[in-house]
């Protein structure tokens, strides 16, 4: 059977791309077609792999948030694996990264088969993320708002999130426990890092903390926690817990039954906070890297 790898162009292509992700990662939120369009850029390549017109896999390649990196994400539907489709997709994506002029390939795997595939192509582990899940089965007691803090949502105060990039966002991004510094532009801060809802802690009108959710239209009863962060001068006053409990209370009020969060393995403080709140550790994701052209 002839394998065909073609770029996603139409909304139908984008929807077919989404369906592969949903089939391969049913436990994760998949971005909507509208969100995929918002992130359209010449740097990003999305492809579909078809055999005799039937979609068997997909791929995505883009400039990575990790400085100097280009991400490659091949995915193959389970019933079509071990026939070289993943290899063909990976080669296609690597050629795209070559056009971006970055030296390092970045990938991820959260199951043994994908890890074996990645090792086969020279990728090595550079970091780990842990998924923690909380089942909501009753009301949430929110701790009192710490003194000097007002909590609002980014949605009710347009412009605050955009304004927070310099004095809050850059420190929050730099504080993440990553192997390579992240290079996040102000546009990317607004497009990729803002939750809906996103609770913001304000001190004298300035953002000093945040915690938010990414809702999942494909699974309306679950959501992913997005960035939880507190600026260093406001730490140690229970603000992170307060903000996180606000998101959980919001989730209960809106009929959600499950929330999950991915945290870098090295971020012991956040993982301990989640465990204390009652989250169970549910999955480990391995982040991988390789020189574009291995020696
Ligand atoms: C990773 C993935 C894309 C591989 O797709 P695939 O079409 O099965 O891969 P290929 O058939 O091209 O495999 C190439 C080689 O990788 C290795 N490999 C792939 N799957 C493996 C497995 N389950 N166990 C051991 N080795 C494996 C083998 O060396 C294989 O060669 P072989 O079949 O001749 O032994 C697929 O498992 C997948 O979609 N995983 C989930 C998404 C993901 O994590 N993608 C990112 C990976 S970096």
C-alpha cells in the first residue's frame, strides 16, 4: 500500500489531524480547529499520513519553546504501527526542522513503545513531566484570600494578562524546571499560556500570581490545569494553594468531574502541593532531544 504524507490545508484536514491525536492521546485535551488556526505560522508544519486515502497517522513540527529546538511529533494510529509509518513521518518532520535553522530536535513520549521508537532514532531523555489527576466529588473549601491580594479573572479584566508578560510572565517562565531555557515571545504568552478561566492574583493592580484551566470541548467534564505560578516576592503566603483551590471550586461549579496537571519532575514544590491537595500521580511523560544531525 502506498503511503502518502501531505500538509494539512483545509478545515477537514485539521479535523482529521485532531482525530488522530484524540485516538492516540485520549487522556489529553486536543486543541480545537480554531486554536490550530490561531497558531498557524510558516514555522509550523502539520501533516496527515494516508494509505489508500485512509488516514493512518499524523505529524507536527514547529519551532520549540525550548531555545534552539525544533519539535517533531509523529503519531500513528495503534492498528497501523510497526510498519514503518512512524519512521516515514519522522523523516518528513526532520526535513522541515532543517528549514528552521535550529540545531536540536525535541520530542516526547509517554509510553514504552514510543520511547523505544525514539531511542531507535537517537533521541535521549532530557527531562520528565508527571501527570497528576484530581477527581472532583464534592464542594471545595477555598482558603481565605491572602492579605493585600485581589483575585480576578483575566477574562473579566482584558489586557491584564498581556501587561503581565514583563514583570510576571518572564519570571514564571524562567522558574520552570526545564533542561533548556524557554524562549516565549509576548504573543506566545498570550496565545499559549493563558487559561480560560485564568485566575489572577493582583497586588496594587499588578499580576503576582496565576492559576488557570484549559477546558476540553471534546470532554466537557474534564479540564487541564494551565500555568500555576506566584512571583518570588509573594511566595510563602499560601497564594498558590488559594489560586489552585479557586480553579477547583470553579470546576465544581461548572460540572467538571476531573482535572489533571503536568508538572516537571524537578518541580518538587508544585508536585508536593498537588499531592497535599489530594491529586494522584497518573502518568509520566519523557522529554527527549537529539542533535538535528547525529554524529
Ligand atoms: C512512536 C510511533 C510514532 C511509532 O510508529 P510506528 O509506525 O509503529 O513506527 P515504525 O514502524 O516506523 O518503527 C520504527 C522502529 O522503531 C522501533 N519501535 C517502534 N515501536 C516499537 C515498539 N513497540 N517496541 C520496540 N521498538 C519499537 C523499532 O526499532 C522499529 O523498527 P522495527 O519495526 O523494524 O523493529 C507510534 O508508536 C506512536 O504513534 N506513538 C504515540 C505518539 C508518540 O509518542 N510519538 C512521539 C514519538 S517520538
